[in-house]
C-alpha cells in the first residue's frame, strides 16, 4: 500500500536534489515529485512524497512539518484521495450527509438592468447632452 504525503510551502528557488537528501536523512524509501508549472517548468510551491508504510509516513510528517527549508517553513500532511469526479474523498464527508438545498442569497446590490434611482435624474441629463452633441466632420 502506497501512502501519499503532501509537502507544501516549498520555496520558489527549489532544489530537488537538496530536498531529496533531506528526505533520505529522515527515512529511506521515500520518493518525492514536485508539481511543476507547465510553462516555466519551475516548482509551483508544493509536491507529493510517496512511501510504502505508515511508520515512514508518520516519521516524515513528524520531522518535516514546520521544518525550515531555504527560508520557508514546510507544511507536511497526508494527502487526501480524490475520486474519479475530481472531488476530495475523505471520511469526514462520507459521514456528514447533507441535504442538497438550493440557497437563496439576497443582496442589496442594485439591479444591473435599471439605473440607481438616486442618479436617474443626472443620468437622463447626460444622455440628453450626448444626444445633442455634434461630432466634428
């Protein structure tokens, strides 16, 4: 069974070889893959480590969560699995069954179709000025 671990808050000037040596000093058998930007090929600030047992995963989280690496404090935690629809699939969501209710949100924002009544008089004057304005030939 492979355990996937999220490692976030990586610095922009990320050096994967240096980070691999830190991972190997904590535990053997850990593989890390940073998530890279498609265009610039630079690290996007996070990545995922995989290991084969719970002991290594817990040790990695314990040792590296809050660890300062190149001026950034790392955030290390177990990664949540996603189902085929792309939604996160954690046990808290399975036990918490909510009714699917459509919420109505009321807003004090003016309706975009009609002008604000406080400015209606000024708006009509502006429209008249623009209508009477002649364009130079």
